[in-house]
């Protein structure tokens, strides 16, 4: 299996594949030119052991080493990165602090993690509004995916989890007993479950990443590739990881997205019912059956005392605003689903031309 196909086969379910673009090659050339002047290129001649880790990572991923240029940058921060604008090549950077902290197996994981961004085309995906609620879920999902690629690159769950623990703590073997169970027990603290700021982070916590890696190491695709034995279905593994992320980070964001979608349907049906100048008992019953009595009563209270013309205007504004809000909280999902939702309302309410009318408005 070639490298891009291999990475795609283990992509985490919330790391939804999007359309890709081809960037300007001059951008990456200029970026690498700057690195060449201000950092150390990883090579067989100058950094043989680090180069060996990169070579092994590429070999384990079935990736042509010639597609990868890698540099060590001088920095006290534990950090690594990947830059690419096509599927033809990428540039990996890793800080000196990271190299000094890790052993060579762990460095293999770090390289594999960054190569995962290249192999899954994360740098060239057409992601709209990355700072949306949907965008943060997507970015964290990307990190779960590329950790899996990192694990395949080193083929050693102990090395991978050590790399995660070291990255979190900044401590090396002199100070850490690698008791992964004790490390993961931090997740059981109520304080952690009540922590909300992680919702707006591009990365899941290191502890959640370690737990997700442990789960993936028991999956069928990983065990088939590494040990040629069967394991747990990847969909089941993904659902457990998704549950973990929902418990500690993602649930409120997902609820906001779900609510935004439901409001489009509610106000869409409401507008379709009132736009012809009547809001019959049957219409009200339909709304109650679809959205519950509270939503129906909310609408009735809002329009009571208004003229027919005012009712149509107010409900239409609510519908248009709900569409705008959905595009803000979940722009990529909205791109795929919005037209289908409006068509569903048109068909269900038998309102011919409804779809075209709303499209002109939004």
C-alpha cells in the first residue's frame, strides 16, 4: 500500500476529507530557503542518527524519502511542524529541544506525526473558517489521525506514548516513570471534565492523545500492518475516541452545531407555513410533531398580535438568520447540507419555488 493510501486508511472519522488545492510552489521554496540559512538540515553526513530515524519513518510509511526535507531549528520549545503545498514534497521542522529530549525511536514517532499532515493533505485542504466550532473539532481530529501515522512510523506504542508524555511534561527519563495507566488516570479528575477552554484549542490534550493512541494500537488495521494479527474494528475504536473527546472537549460544540441545524429546519418549516398568509391548526400540529410543543409555543407567542405581513417578515428574518448562523458555526457541513435541507422543506410543505426564493436571499 503506497504512503498516501496507507495514511488515508487509518484517518480518524471526524477528520473529514475535504477538497484540496495546489499552492504556489514559490512559497515553500522561499520558506525552505530561509530554513537553509537559519537552521540545520537533517542529513546522513551531518546528523546521521537523526537522519536514520527519518529514513526509518519514511520506510515504515512506504514514503519516498526524496519527497521530504527536514531541518532542526534552534529553540527551547518542544515543537515540530510540516509545510507542504502539494503531494509532491514537504518540509519538516523540529526544534533542538525536541531532539534533545527524545530518543531515536521517539523521534521516529515525531517525524511520522508531521509526515501524517503531508500524507493526509491537511496543509492543502480547503477548510472554510478554521476558527468555527466545526473547525476546532476538525483540527483536533487531524491530530488524532496524524498520531496514528506517527505510530505506524515507529511501530512501537511504548515509544509513541513516551514521546507524548515527554512533549507534555518537558521531562526526560531521569524524572519520569512511564506508568501510562497512572498518566491516563488524570482524566478521571472532575476538574478536568469541567475544563472548557480546550474547546478552542487546535490540539486535543496530550492525555487524550495518548489514550487515543492506546486505543488505536488495539485496532485491526494497526495490528494487521505491524503484527499480522486481527484486532478491533476501527469504527468501534473511533467511536470510543469520539466519546472521550466529547466528554472532555467537544460535546458542547457538537450540541451548538446540532442546535443551529435544527433551528434552520424549524424556522424554515415555519416560514413555509406562514408565507401564504395562514398558519393553520394542521401546520401547528406538524411543527409540534417535528420540533416539540415548546418550539411551537415559542413561535405562537412571538407572532401573536402581529399582522399577517409582519408575521411573514419576522419569521423569514429568523429563517435567514438561522442559515447565516449555521454557516458560521459549521461552514463545511453547511456547504454540503444546506441546499438539501431547504429542498426537503420545499418538498415536504409543497411550496414550489421555495428553494429558489431562499437561495436568492442568502
